[in-house]
């Protein structure tokens, strides 16, 4: 059973424990989340040079749109303000900034009506982040930058949280993907020769949970949740911010979501930095995830795209 909590008065320890069991937490916009969204809007509106970012796709060729996103997204990732704003969001949620580590925040886009459906504006098929070598203790955060509707939101397939879904994660190694396929996946190159893992059986998509959050309204969920992009036919490009966290106390104590169907190798654990001072993941924690495949590629995600 998936319980959905709205503005719940949980401590961070209680919230994480519930998230590992499949619960989802919705939080109303606050000063920190709205500031983060307004900063993303500022960068997007500057990048589109006077066009409304939500409808710019209607006014330029695809090639030009790709050029803009290819510059905008790493600018958002690498801007020092992004990490400052992310840290403020975590602090407002009561996270222990010395125990909480985050990866770089991403600015995501989902264009409308098939304008751009791969590469830099990828529409996600049903997947778990844990199929992509995310730690089982990973927690995901997502919020819209502009108003959304049900037709351009995110869908949760909650019936599958604790149910095995046959999938292709056994073919995926994180380090190899970073080295060989990351650049193509971050551009408009459709890397179909080595796609990201997905289900090998039909997934019932008829009864998803779809949350129409306000701008700055945060959705927090486990990386083990099966989720996907709602096919966007809204007429407007969806812009959203997402980032992920892990709590090293939970990792060292073995607290996480259960593994029901994850068969990938490698780990994204090295991508996480400490919220308090941006220091890297301690080697003692990294060693818990070493599986002998470390020589197969790049150990850390290169956030250049």
C-alpha cells in the first residue's frame, strides 16, 4: 500500500523510513522551493531570449531548440546558486546536512506533442532509478518550475513498488554507461543501441498516481518507485527540477527500500556530495558499493550536459 502524505509533521528520520516502504510525500511551496524555481525560470527565460520557454517550441526549428537546451541545462547544473538553493530546500525540510548527500540538480524538459522525444528532452518510460545503479536508499525530489496539468506531469505506478517487474537492468553498468553512452543520452542523439533499462513485460499504466503540484510544490519518493513521464499533449513544454539524496547513516545501518528486481552493476554513489560543505562521499561508504566492475568506465557522472 502506498500512503501519500501532504505537509505531514514527520521528522526527517520518520519520513525516510516511510519513503523506504513506498510512501510518497507532497510538500506545499515554501520560500526555499519557490526561490529555486524562480532561479530556474530566470535562466530559462534568458536562454530563450524573450520567448516564453513553455511555448518556444512553437517558434523555432528543433535544431535551434536543442542548441538552447544544450547550453541551458549544464548552466543550471554548474551554477553555484543551484547548489545553494538545493541546500536551502533540504534545510527547510529538517535534513541533517552533515548526514545528507545530494547529487547535482537537473533542469528537465518535456516538450509537447512529439516535438522532441529523445535525448535532451527524453520522455521517461516506466522505470525505477535503482535499475540505473542508484543506491536502494536513494530518495528523489521533483517539482515543477511552471504550472503543470495532469497531461504533462509525472506518473507513479504504485502497485509495483514491492512487486518484481522483469527488466533489462542486468545489461547495465553505471561506469560503462558514463563512458560510452552518457554524451549521446545528454544530446538529441537517440542511443537506441544501448537504451536505458526498462521492463521486458507489459506494465499496467491504467491506474497511475498523478500529482498536479503547484510551482515549488515538492514531491519526494523512493528511487525504487516505478514511475514515468505522462505523455505531454498539453501544448506547453514542462520544465521541472529534480535531485536525489542519500543519508549515509541509513546506508551504513543497512536501511533502504527492498531490492525486488534490480540486477545492474556499478553505482552512482560517488556522484553524491555532502549538503553541509559539498565534500565528496567518504571512501568508507563508497567501498560498500564496490562490486569489481570499477575498471569498466568512468566512475563519476560528468554533468557537462
